[in-house]
C-alpha cells in the first residue's frame, strides 16, 4: 500500500470512526487519528522483519494528519504542519509481514507555533488476534501557511485535563527546544562518500568499511502540499542507510532497536538532490550506534550550496536466523576523531540504559 493510500486510509478512519474527538470549552476539538495497515513483503527485509523506516513513515503520516487538521480548526490562512523533531523512539517488539499495524495519534501539547503529538503503534496477528505494542513516539510539528511557505501560523491552543499536565508539556517543549539548538550548533561536519574501490582497502570492522551513502532526487510523490519533503520519507531513507551500515559491519540480519531524537533543521524542496550518509560511531556487546546526516542540494538554486537538513542517531542489533540477538563485532578505532565519537556514543548508550532500568523499576 502506498503512502498516499495510507494517508487516505488515515483520513477515512478519522472522519468515519474517530472524527469528532470531544469538544472543548473554547470551541477547539481535541482530536485523534487511528489507522490500520497490513504489512506487505515490500515493507520488510529478507527475513520478514518490517523495516524501522516503514514504521517511522507510518508514525509521521498519522502525526502530520492530526497536527494539520488541528492547525486548520481556526479561521485565517490554511496551513500544512511540517515535522520539526521526533523524540527518542524505541522499537519495543518486531513487526512482521502479514501483521496489521494499528497507528493512533493524539495531540498532547501546543505552544504558540508548535504541536506535540503522541503516536502509539500496535502490531496485530490476524490469525490469533494477539496484539503487542511496537512503538511509542513523540513528534513536534510546525504549521506553515499555504499562501506563504516561510510564514509560520499560530497554533490553536488545546485545553488540558489538569494544570500539572500543561506544566509537564511545557517542560518537554523547553527541553526539546534547547536540544535542537545544541544539535544545530554541532551540525557543520560533512561526510565524504566511500567509493567501492576504496572500501576494499579498508580494515574489517572499521568506520570506513561500513560507512555508506544514498543519493535521492526528491520528486512530487515525496512532498507535501507545500512542495517540501514529508518527514516520513526522509526518515525512511535514513533508516535504509543506517541499516546498510549495520549490515556491512555485522554481515548478519539486523533490525532497528531505537532512534535517538531526529532533528529537522531545514526544509527540503521538491527537485533537490539529497545525500543521506551514515557511519558507525559506537558498538556495545549487542548493539551499534549509527550517526546519519541528510544533506540537500538545490539544483535550481545551485548558488546557495549544499546544506545540512536532518541529523539523527540510529541503534541496531544483530540477529541470528531464529531472531535471537548476536554479539556485535567491536568497532576498530583508527584516529582521535573516531575515538571522540565513540566516547560520546558510549555516554548516550549508558544514559539510555539507565533510563530503561529506571522505567522498569517504576513499573
């Protein structure tokens, strides 16, 4: 099923089954979207695991629909909500070919110019009826006017169940805003593509042997009504490159385990050529972290040069033929820069591990 048909299905479920939500005091509707889609062979890898990028694309489509709907509930300029950031997302359980993905989205916070959307994904085995939660994600959207693509529209406020809920949402908003600024400051480095002849001279399990790039020409089917790339399309390309890096390092079946915050720094226009590059930064015994950059080059406005559009860290695990985790070959460090990136990756790994343990203790 194509992304367009999935979006239509989202709208169908929204309008027919979940269209009204519940009416709030100031005439603003707290809305939600629910959609379902069968996983097909072209959604998965060679052993039947659904690609992480496919799931991220579904998550973004649901988030884009609900945030765009909400931002057009007020009079004034019509607008389209553009993805600005995806918070860390864990892949809790694998999804397989033939299962039905249930994607639900709800707006949980609004600032003056942004919308926070919570999205949950469940996988249903239609033979047994068993369901499992595969993903929980938090996304941030910014609405841009259809009349002026550089104009950001004010977001209609929502009402909260309690003052505490509003304060908690505000804390999330301020934290992600600060992190976006910090990420943007360290965003200037460019990755040089590794050519096949050069790859043959690299040592096994080094950064250079697995580093990979993908080049994509942005077409109309990749874009929103504003002519900019859907965030979900970009994330799918990023996951593909990260998966190639992981597979080259391990030479086994690999799956996405988590994605750290994805920051969308600048919009990518229709007609741009995007270069998606990935490199290994850290390995633990059973996981590997891959840093992914998306650089855009506008062929029509070549004088403006290439620019960094998106950045993120993906975490992958290696699996055997029965789907059980395998040890990951240690990354061989060759210079000080790689050592620095390795230590930074190790710090992120330990922080995320501590958070997971803390969450388990609270449950």
